[in-house]
């Protein structure tokens, strides 16, 4: 077998909630959720004490409080999380510079050739976990394997404070017994689709031809075909090019009057321009995202012959895109977003895509999440 990579995936345990419980001892051992306690607020992170009641990230705050009446809602402190994240990243750099951050609380590391000359990736993962605990007082889980796909799954295998190795010789056995919803890129809708096809495990997935998978899932079908066989050639990329800049707003109440929708579109354009200016991004494709009260979601895109960076560039195009969206008092709008990208293919993808969505839903108007670039 050719020389294989040694990949580690580090994933902090209940990161935002853990920072809050560390910094506020009175919250330790209690069910907490980090998020905004608003009518349409969502849970960013739930402590393990809250998860026992069914509270989880991306869940409505109101639903979470019904599931766990004693739930304590803690407003996010993004600067604090970013500072801790930088401490963790510094520890990783002691071992390798091939680090691919996925978010503030997780990253891939390629330690095939590492700074300390440590032979076994599992020993590096163990050291990193210990250093993180000593430096931040927080626990991390780690997955170790020869590719990103398996390292990612492994890091979630024994949470919290876990360490799991998927050895090449046992990878196929490991994948075969996986439930398909644990496979990277398989979200709820895709899992339901697979279930209808009789696919429930990695083994079941491996019995389906690449042609059939691509007929059912498009280009992701080829990815699923490879993942079912433990094939993932993606390298750990320490530097990446920004492909889009976007923002969106979930409204306090649904809107349907044309005047109100136009005003919100205008504010969204201004916020998008602010983010473009901050990032220095240059893109020519504008995408409008609209989510209705029934959670139906649509996107509309168009590409200009110039870089889109000013209100005069973007507002007329945004209005043109909005003109193609049908809404009414019976079908009001819950959320609106705008993004600029290099091409339409770089814009927001569905929730089942293997890569993260270009859009991030916000609980309060334009509350910026940390730049995870």
C-alpha cells in the first residue's frame, strides 16, 4: 500500500457551553444553552446536561425551553470563544503547520511529517488533547485515521474527551457498520432518501453502483461511493480562498407586505456591503435566499459583468431577484439572505451538502458570528 497520510481531527466538546461553564462556575453541572433568548432564537451549543433532555444545536430556543424547563440561556461571547480558539490553534502549530480549521472549535491536522518527529499519530493526538486541557481547562475529542472522512467520524465516536483510531486494516469493517446518517455529507433529507432505497448502513451503501448513486444524488453520489469504500483523497488545506460573502436575517415576525420586504432587502444589502468591504472580497454573482414561514427555501442568482461591491451595484440586482419571488399573507417570508460569490456554484448549498453552507442563520438582526476563515 502506498504511503498514507496520518490525519487527526480535533473537535472541542460542547465548546461554547464549556467556555461558559469554565468562566462561570455557577453554571457547571447545569443545563445551559448558548444563544439568544428571542422568539426566533436558536441554540448554538447545548451543554451535555441539557442534551439529556433532547436539547441540541440549531434547535429553536423556544422548543429547547419546552423540552427542558430549567434550561439556562446564556448569551454568546464570541470574542471569548475566538481567544480560546486561538490558544488551541497555537497548540496545534507546535506539531504541524498543515492545519485546516473547520470552525472555531474543530480542525484537521496532517501529521504525516510532524515537527516533533513522533511516529504515531495517536500519540500526537493524545498530547494535543492533554495540552488543550492544561492550557484552557477544556476537553477535546480526537479522531485519527488515514483520511479526513474517517478522522472526522472517529472524533465523534467516543465524545466527550474521546480518542478513536480507525486503522487502514479495519477501516472497511468500521464503515460497513456505520449508520448512513453518520457519513459525512448525509443530512436528514439524504438519509431519508437512502432509507427509501433500502440503504441503512455503510455496507448497504457499498452494494449500490456508482451510476445509480449519481442518478439519485448527483455529484455527491460519487462521493458517497468512495466514502463507502474508505476512499477520500482530499488533502488538509492550511490556506483556502474565500468563495463567497453573505449575510441573512431571520425576522422577528413573518413579513409579506411589499414595502416591508423592500425595506428588509435594503438593510440586507447594506449589511452585505459592509461585509464585502471588511473582507475585500470580489465576486460577480449575487444570490438571494428566501425562507418562507413553512420553511420552504428558495435561492435566485444572477451574474453581472462587473465586480459587485457597492450599493449601486447590488441593490438594483437584488430588487430584480426579489421580483421573481412570490410571497403573500398566506405565504409570508421568515428569512432573507444575500450573498456575493465568484460563481453561482459557490453559493449556499442544501443542508445535506458535504461542505458548509455559505449562509449562517442569525437569531438577531445581523448579529455577526466570528469570522472562521
